[in-house]
C-alpha cells in the first residue's frame, strides 16, 4: 500500500542560508534560532498590545489569538521566502482546510479514546455539567496549536533535520517539547516524558508524512480543546477555563495511571494512545519514502 498521496516530502530548504557547502549544519542551527525567535515575538508582541488596549472578553481573546496566529504564520512565510528563496510548502493554503479538518477529527478521537480508557478502568470520574462558554478554550487551543507547531515542527524539527538528519531532529524536537513543559504547574519528569513521546513524536510524524503543518496544528489544538473544554481536565497542569464536564482522578490510583494534577495527558493511557498513533504514522511516512525524498 502506498502512502505517497497523503502529502509531499518535507521541504527542508537548500538555497541561500541553507545552500549546500561548508558548515551548512551551523548555518541551519543559527537560522533556526533566528526564525524561532522572530516567530515567537511576532505572536507574543501583537498579543500583548491587543490584550492591553482591547476589552477583556472571550470573543476578543479568540479574535486576538487568530490575528496573532496569522501574523506569526505570515512572518514565517516572509522569512522562508527571504532566507531560503522558496515559498513554504509546509504552509500551502490549498492543503489548509483538509489538513486542519482531519487534524481536528484525529485530535478529538485520540483524546476521547484516552478518557474512554480512563473511564472503563475506573481511573476517572467524568460528570457532564452542561453548556459553558468555550472562548477561553478556543483561544488557548489556537495559541498552542499554531505557535507551538510552528516553532517545534516547522522551525526546530525541519532545521535540525536539515543539519543532522531526521532521527536527530525527531529526538531533539521531542525532548525540547517535553522539556518545555517542565515549567508548567504540577509538572513532573514523567509528565515531560509523556509529552515528549506521545505528542512530540506523534505530531512530528504527521508533519513528516504530509509535508504540511496543518494536520499537526489541528491535532494539537483539538487534543487540548477536548481535554480542557469537553472533559474539563487540566491541560498541561493549567486550568483551561469553563468546560461542559468535570473530570477528576479517583483516589488510590498512582499519578502515572491518571496524570495526577498535571492532567490526563501525563497518564499511561495517553502515552499508549499517542505512541501508538505516532508509530503508525511514522511507519506510513517511512513507506511513503518521506525520509529519503527531500527537497
């Protein structure tokens, strides 16, 4: 079975800053630092300005996150165009709607599966409490989905891949993704390992398979939204705002089974589901030749 039609090879870049020759690995890493910094700044600075001057309402926050996401994606596009002399295939607009759609579907199904396992084995009590405003959850999901995927996958994964190859890139981006969560409330080393493996590898695998960022953005955003709004659980140790349910770990179960105060994504069921999906998608990318057909 061929999976080539599921996307395009990852465009690593091979012109201007990334042209072949002496010390390309060093140029790639320097470019990674610069692009990553400017992408984070292009999201954070406008958001701070909008947050200061606009009313503090849920709808305004969602609109601000959308505007800042577009700015950050636009800045990345401009940097790639200028520094690598290419249009970023990873952000191809023709692939945006289908990629986001399938990413959202996959993210919802994945996390619903995690909570289903929790409920079946009695790890969690899940009580649906009725309608609740979704603005905060939507805004947070947009921010994490777009900014973290842009930084971790399109910048760090891609440019470390350019410098040292795919497996170093997968490992480095996963470790940075997991390690970045150690500063979150209620974080543990096990939680960071879970994030690195179940999400870092899995989200990178979707990027490798499709050559686009859209599926990864959709999966990441939907995973967080489903966890925080649909099930009312902590998201990476933080409160995600109002929710339509309230999920609590039952007393007597170890944190590595339930995720503890960090939330269900630091649990064994989440580690199992995320790793399973990641391995399957990696295999699909391998069969599609994504690790040999590079541009």
